[in-house]
């Protein structure tokens, strides 16, 4: 479905004369192959990459002897975003990412001339236990996760500008207008998607709310993905619904006056057949005749007649 949706979207852009410079997606293998065959530059969303990497590191940190990794999980997550946003080219992103292995060992000068030294100020650490011991088994395990061939390839393609967060927010908004546990006809679903689109376009760029003293408002939340770690989330201004006024004005001023043009436009919308229509439908009698419930085979817990009876223990 993801590949088909992307194909239709790109075809629609092409048919309207719009050229795609690049596209930001997750790391879906079919999407990678499809975009490569169409010669479209692809970048990866940083959040999706960081989520998968953090999951593997968190599992490793729970193993015996790898407790030191727990102190670095948040810093490694931040390093992912810093490598992506501070580097316009792929080789620079990879060079900064490779420097992490040295940094974990308290080594801040690197062999790669693309990124030869860490950007942070030089300072002596008073806590020597937070650094990884060179040649240790835990460092070897971390290195296998952080700098394997696939990870380095993906780091070089991390998006340094746009991300997919706005698309994720729109998909979340759709659930308010079209819940997944309710079945809608095609036209009903289409109308709800249009409503969700109008609401999102009107409210997507809301500013952050402020207090009477002019301070930015935040709320403390515990996201499921953070596993108990709280974060501060900006509070946006109240949503507006001016599109509703426009729709009401359209209905009463135009549709009710002459609905014929709108009905004709509605009839022009191609409605696809139901999924069940592609299969041959047998008669109801044949289906009932083939019906066999698993509970009609026998009584649950019954004994075979060729097995001797055993005395049931008391209290059972």
C-alpha cells in the first residue's frame, strides 16, 4: 500500500508538470528500490532512523557488563540529529558519525580530515567511569551496531532539512475524522479526508501559546516511546475552524439554491468496486453446507473409550 500510494502521488505530480527534486521517507526496502529505479533522490527521516537504532542500543544496555551504555543513550540519540542537521553532504555526516566511537573512549581527535576534531570545548572529565575502555567487549558490541555497513550507508542519506513529522501529524489527525474502528463508504471516507485536510491546512502552522507574562507555554508528557522519560512539549494556540463557516456558506448560498451542478460533479467521482467483488460468490446454501465449526468435532476434555478411566483426585 505504501509503494502504491507513493507511485500514484508521483504520477499525479508528473501529470501536472511538477518535478520532484528529492523525497524524504522512512527506510522501507521496496520504497528504496522504487525510487532508485525512477532516479529520484531519497533522504531518510531522522526520527525513524534514530528510533530503530535506539531500540537496539537499549536492548544491549540491559545485558550484563554493558551498563555503561545506559549513560550514553541520550547523547547518542542527540548525536544522530546533530550529524544530520549540521551536515549538508553525506560524507560529512558519515565522518561525524564515525567520530562517535572515538568520543566514547575520550578521544576527540580523529583521522578523517572531513571531521578531524570534536566541536565541543576541550575539558578534563572528573568521572572516568563513564568512558568506554578501549578493546573491551562492550565497546566491540556497540561498534557493531553503530558503524556497520548498513548504518553508515543510511547515515549518509539522513535528511538535513525536511522530515516526515508533518505527514505523521496529518495521519494522526485523520483518525479524529475517520476512526479505524468504523467502516465508511467510499464517498463518506473521501469527504472525511477532505475535512481532515482542510482542518490540517488551517491549523498546521499555529504558533506556540504564551502566558500573560509573555513566556512560552510547555506541558510535561511521558511519551510511550521514551519508556518513562518525560519531555517538555510546546503548547500551541487554540485551533480555529473557519473552514466550517466557508462550508456552511457554500451549502446555504449555492448548493441549496441549485444542487444540480454539484450532483453532477459527485457522479463523476470514480468509485472503486469492493474488494470482495473480485472473487466469485458461491450460493449461500453451498457455503452453509461446507461450514464446519471446530467445536462440533467433540466435547472438550472427553476421554477416548479405549483408554482406562483414572480416578480423579479429590479436590480437582
